[in-house]
């Protein structure tokens, strides 16, 4: 993380950490950046409450979701120097597991807050008692499993070496310098040099040096299922709020949850497979 503050600016902490990939020393977060984060964190509850309270029913859910998205964009820009920082992993690549976790977080939290505020406006007793169906808990659990399971599955690959021929093939296909790929990789895992090199295409590419120049069908499948489920559920919540049905969040069908689980399972299995003809480092 680069320090863009003035040379004489104070810092919140004097601790430093060493990057495992390059041995670089991380600079402490400037005090000015920390203060902005404090303001953002304090302003978020107020802004979401105002969006849910003053905007017309139905659209209130849209407005609340927009506030949550804006918060994440500003958070990414403040900490990482790019608005999409929340989607970028430690290899400076946009992550599909991060994308789907962020998407469901916004949809569920936005829906819950909107319904709570609507119940407060209507004078409903115990306004925070908004039901959350079991299928939604399962969906959130599947999402969290992929987010947390991905680093675990990829951890062992950081101790292995890719096949030299596959590295050269990847360099030729991507029109990149082979030595640059070799210096930036983490074991067999492909990595970008800078967080600003992250692209949306990263979401659909393979993780390893051996397959990063190819489309990962497991990722494409999971993206489709996640996008369709998220858009459909967003509309269900919007219509429920518009009707004044705020007793609980709508339920997803068990069949769709099963398909989503299968998609995530294929995604995680693909993560554990060797795509680079690797050998111990």
C-alpha cells in the first residue's frame, strides 16, 4: 500500500508488515486516511436510515442498496486507491468469491434495513423482528464457504513451482514478459504487480500460471447462477417492500439453493486441481 500523505503527516500506527511475495515493507496508514474512515463508518448508519425513511416504498430498498454500494466504493478508494478495492484479493486480481460475497451482503443487509425502517414508520411492535428464511441463511453460508475456502485451497499451491513450458506458453498468449510473470507469481498462482492492474476479466480467468490465459468455466457457471439469483431476489425484496409485506425477507426456492451449492462445489473443486503441471518448490 502506497502512502500518499504529506511527508510530515502523522500515522495511526508505527507497526509494519512484510509482504510474503516480495519482501516489501508496508507503510502505516496515514492519520488523515484513518480519520476519513471514521467519518465514513459513522455516516453509514445515518445515510442508510435516511434513504430507507424518506424514499418511497420499493424505491427505498434501491436507495439503501445504492448507499451501501457507494460506501464500499469510497472505502476501496480510501484504503486501496481504487474504488473496486473490496473486490481485489492479495494477488491483485479481482475475485469472483469476493464479488458474490459482497453482492449478497448488500442485498440481504439492504433488504433487512429497509424492512426494519418501514416497520418503524408503520409503528409495528418489535420492528427489528424481520424474519430471515432458512434458504437465505444457506445461500449466505454457501457464499461465505467459497470466500473462506478459496485461500485454504490455494494455500498449498504457493509452495509449488509451475512447469516452465506452461509458463512460456502463458506469457506468449498474454503477450507478457515471462520473467515478469515469474517474478510476480506466488508459487503456481498468477499475480499482478500492482492493485491497479486488476481487471474485471480476472473474475473469469484461471488462477494459476498454467491456465490464467484461459476462461475458467467453473467461474463462469458460478457467476451466472449468482447474478441470476441476486437480480431475481433483489426484485422479490423490492416488490415485497412495495406491497408493505415487511414481516420477513422472501425465501429462495430449495431447488435454486441446491443448484447454487453445486455451482460453488464445482468452483472449489476447480480451485484444488493442478493446472500447471506443478512440482514441489
